C-alpha cells in the first residue's frame, strides 16, 4: 500500500516509520497542492494537515485514492461531497488535546491574575518596580466556563483544584458530572454577570459567531477577565477593544484572533477587495496586542509534544483500521 504524508516534520517521520512498517511511505514537508499532487498520483492513502486543500481538482489527479486521514479535528479543507461520490473515506482526529488546551487556558489566566505579562514587559525596560502589579488569588473566585465539553470539563477540574467556584453554560447538560465535579449549570446571562473569569470553549459556527459582542459584553461583571482558546470568530474584536478601553474587562488572554487564518496571507489580502473587512479585523487585533493587559499566544494551546504524538497515534490507528476493514473516526 502506498501512503503519502504531507506537512510532516522530521521527528514525525521517525515516529510513523516505526509504527507503519509493511507499506511504502513518502513524506513531504509542504502541503498537498496542485503543483505536487502528481508525485502521488498512484497512491491509495493520503494524510494531510489543515493547509492542504483537497478539492475536486486535487482529487481528479488521484484515481486510486481510497482514504484521506487528516491530522486535525476540523475537515473543512477537504471536499467531502466529491469524496463521497468517489467512495473515498475521510477520517479525522476527533480528540487529542483536551487537557493540553485546558492547561494552556490556565497559563493565560495565571499570566493575567498575577500580572506576569506586565511584569515581564516592565523588566524589558529595566523597570523593576512593583507598583500596579498587585495580583489576585484564584481561590474563592468564580470561573465561568462557556462550553462544558471535553476541554471545558478539564478546565473545570483544574479550577476546582485551585479552590474556585465554577459556573458552566452548555447546550447539553450532564447533571451527574456537575454533581461529581462540583460545578453549576447556569444561563449564559447569569454566567456573564457572576464570573470573575470567563473562558470560552465552544466550536465556531453560526450560533457562536461573535458570541462575545457589544451587547453581551454589557452583561459581564465589571473588571472580569476573558480567555479565548476556542476560535477567533467567537469574539467580536471591536467589542473586545471597547470593553478594555471602558475597563469592563480588566484583562484578556487570547490564543486565537479573529481572521487569524489569513494572517499569513496579508499580502494577498491587500489585493482582494472582498476581504478588506477581514484585513481590518487583523489590524484591530494588532491594537489589542499593544495593550499590556492583553496576553496573546499564536494559537499554541494544542501545541505540546504529547498532543502531537496523540494526533499521530490516532492517524496510525485510522490507517490500520482502514487496512483491517474496520475504519474509524469517519467524518
């Protein structure tokens, strides 16, 4: 069986070779593109990451393709309609970094609650004073978790170990888990009003687009902290800047930015009038990054060695399941 892996790093090749021994493997550092797809025109299995856009034109060059296994949870970079017509199975990695993202969430919380970011910025200016750097304990504070799924539940477990009170909002409620872990389901409005820290763990879709907006921010407890490790589009950038300027929010921790998926294509954006609004959002985000009460990390919440290994292990299992006639994680 011929299997091609795209967007692969050095250590990943070694990992995969150890676990897939009886088949021909080829590795490419770059994404799968119309320019390089002919190199694998007779391959049966392809594994990609999110920067490989597998559309009908790519698929037309791969007549023998039987399985696409993406090393991501999302799969909107793959044309599922054409794959279904061609009877090409598509698999993903549904879970890999629940605890990883939860830990990163608390890294952002602690950076703000203890003014670590502000302190660091001061030391760069050779200013070692402590005025204005007084932090606050997490013990006894109320954490509002928006989205109590796999990641949100890990966040709740960590919060309880800090001695925090936890409120949660989710469209699906598990009252048994709430009793076991010691948190309370509330409405979104109540969560905003009562939480000292709000953290977002929802998927991005039509119903969560700009979940945090100018209207919802008015409900937030004055001086609260907002954390977003979900998706940039969940938060309205303009509303966020206004909330910081008016001191409704005392700090913000972001691992994602609205429009971040296009930051690497800024030069292209400048020549695309249809995307000027997205470009404007990116510029506004730069305004955010200049504020000393905003902590930003470049979408690395999932990025730990263990999480990356779990992604590869699930990919190996996806391939093995297909080869054994028992495919898994089909999207």
